[in-house]
C-alpha cells in the first residue's frame, strides 16, 4: 500500500468519526507513521493544522444539520465535540459569521469546507533536487521547543530561530561546540517525537553535532540521530532572509509530492534541516527505508 492509500485511509477514519471521538493514534497507524509526523504532514500540505481541518469539517456538517433537521443546538454542540452550547456558538459564529440559531433561516449564507483527498498533481513546472545518502549515527545537542498539534509550525519555528539568536542561546550552543557562530559553524533543526507515542506535542531542536570532550550546558537538550539511509532535499536561496520561506516550501513540496509517490517509506527517527556554511542552500533530511 503506497503513501497515498495510507493517507486517504487515515482521512477516511477521521471523516467517519467527525461526530464522535477521534483517536489520532489510530489515524497515524493507518498512515503508517507517528502521531506527530501525521500532524506535521497535514500542516505542511494544507498550510494549517489538522485540528483546524477537523474543526472546519465539523462546523460545516453542523451547519447542514441545522438547515435540514430540528436537532437542538445543545445536542449538536455535544455531537461535534464541544463542551457547551456557548463554546459551540462562538466557534460557529467565527466560521460562518452568524449564530447557529440564525443558520436555520432560509437564504442565509454559510460556509462549506468539503472533505479533502490526497492525490498527486503533476504540474511539471517545479523540480526537486534530492539525493540518497548513508549516514552514521550521531549525537546532537542544542535548544528545543515543544510544538502543539494545533499549532502552525510555519509560524512557531521561524519565531523560535529569531528568539534564540536574540537571547544569546544560539551563541551559547556554538560556544559549547568550540566554534564561532556564523563563521565556522551553522546550526541545524531537528523534528523529533516525544517519548510518549500518544503525546499531543512534538519537539523541534536547534542543534549542532556533539563531539567527544564537549560539555553540554545543563539547560540544553540532546538526542541521538540513528544511522541509516536518508533522502536529502535541497534548494538554493539568494538572501538569508529567504531561508524560512525556502525551507517551508521545501517541506511542503516533499510532503505533498515526493513522499506520497516515492518508492521509500519514512523511517523512524528525527527529521533534519541543515544550512551549509559554504553555500546559500537549505536542506531537508528524511530517514527512509526502501519499500
């Protein structure tokens, strides 16, 4: 079964449970990936978190029920996962622009968010540069941040990079590695799962490689990146300010294209971002297994 089939099976499960409890570990299992990777794939492909998709779909279905049935608003709120009619009304009005009670009226304008499906769109106008490499196990350390499943990594992570440079953390990581920042060292980024497989957060580490004799500051984090086969994607940039948008674009294109149609499966382990010093280049490293 390929990635497209797996992701659509996961989506089938979500759609079948919009009026009940959604166990994202079950959805991730159907997609043959971790819960955090499943959420991240949605975020990069859709440009908004999976939780937003579920919320929009539920409120779309709720609007249809209001117009086609006599269901009570309180019952509709509980049916679609809201703790109270008030919280349901606020969410409904934010999306549709009117209250649930007014949605029953004829000729009112409502928003409908249709179900998505995963497929490959062949445009032929954007190429992707990648290579397959073997990499030995390595230990890395730096500063990490936990990202919630309902948060947008495209907003959280660029801000995190700015914050650690402004508060001196970036410089302290470089100092611990015995290197000058921006001159003989460039830090990378690593997405990695929490130890709890059902956790509602994943982690992002801004890191450098650990070498024998280094002292890791006590307020910093470290992980082991397993050895194995990696698919490495790259894209050039003209100005350093383009890096955030370039790496986001790279993630989006490989998540929505290459991974869904490739002959590789994603292997367990961290997924990396690299910024080589000697070239104006961003790289994304994905651990892979041959199918």
